[in-house]
C-alpha cells in the first residue's frame, strides 16, 4: 500500500480508526480498574454508532446506545459505589449463583428479542451472530460496571466471535482491535482475580486483628 493509498484509507475510515484507538485506551483502563475508562467509553460509543450504522450492524448500533447509558452508570458506581456487605469502596467480587442465573435468563431474552427483530425487520447480513454477541456484551458490560470478575469470561467469548464478524464485513481496524480485546480479556480476568485475592487477604487480616 502506497503513502497516497494509506492516506486515502485513513481519510475514509478516520471515525473507525479513532474509535479503535480510543478502545485500546478503554481496555487498558478497564484492566487497571481506572474510573476514567467510562469517560473514554462514552467517546468510543459515539464514534462506533456511526461505524456500525453504516455497516448495517443494527444490533451493534443499539449496543452503543446502551454503552453510552451504562458508561454514565459505571462512572457513578465506580466513583461513589460501595459494597453492600462491608460498606467499603466497590471492589472486585465473584458472581454468585443467583446472579449468574438471573443474568443468564436476561441474556437469553435479549438474544431472542434481537434475533427476532433483526431477522424480521432489517437487512442485517448476520442476525444470529450479531444478536448473540450483543446479548453477551450487554450482560458483560453491566457486570463490568458492578465489578463482577466473570465479566471478562463473557467478553472473551463475545470478542472472539466479533472478530470473525468484523473481518466478514471488512472492518479491518475493528477486527484487529477485537483480536487484541480477546487476548487482553484473558489478561483482565487474571489481573482482576489477583486483585480480588489481595483485597480478600487484607480484609481477613483486618478481621483477625479485631479478634
């Protein structure tokens, strides 16, 4: 690819490229548990609203709208939220069996609703894959806002599937981004798990000292 071709490509795809770059920053902040990730998330979602609408990934369009809303909630929750049990600042927790059951049920309902709408009322080329990845991402992002450890497991599956979808639609910068996302979601899971163990260890020591 020549310099002129590269320049032309960047000019034609600057929205997607900008969204991909900001998404790397978002991912870094997520893994490091930085509250600023939600501000970056608002910017990313705004850019990808345009990208996905133009590519006819309509479920992804609505997902970006959801991201905008949950980014506001996530920022408030990470900045001011507290654990119900300890009253301390919100920290990483495992998802309980009850929470997992409720979230699984909600995810299935979301998947079914999206698939019905996309297959019946739009010209989406991949309604099944689009709907499933969106249902996973919606659930995982809410879990991220609540600092549930297993959000990363859902993101691993969702990101891997999205990589294939984006290559199919020739959204190459975004496809590359999601390859990295998939790998870094694995890193995120183990970093959060380690952080949770450290926090639990400190809490245990405090309890022991009180006794």
